[in-house]
C-alpha cells in the first residue's frame, strides 16, 4: 500500500510473492507495475484501487464482510494512543 512502491527496497516487494498470488495496490495513484492497470496492459493478477489507504482498506473490509472486525482492531490500536 502506498507510494513507497516507487522506492527501493520496497518497490521490489511485489516480486517476492508467488506468481500465482494476486497483488492489490491501494493508493491515490497507480505506480510501478500497477501503472498499467485499467489500460489492459497490467500483468495478470495485478489490481489497483484508487483511494487513500484508510478508505481503501475500509472498503476491502466491507466487501469481505469484515467491517466490524476492522473497527474493533482500529479501536484497540487507537486506545493506546491517547486522546
């Protein structure tokens, strides 16, 4: 997630997953191999969702039927950060 896919060594992380594993970039802009998404030239299994990270992960959780679980995790994580 995010534009760190433009900076090494993070840019190479997508190459470590098995070739059969789908890759999803949630970001405000398509970068790296995801830049071809939407134009029909993206490698098989590469998907791009245009959104900021929080909104994209929330939408993914909604689609997976896991929004309540995500809300609990966020609340637990925010609990230790104070007001």
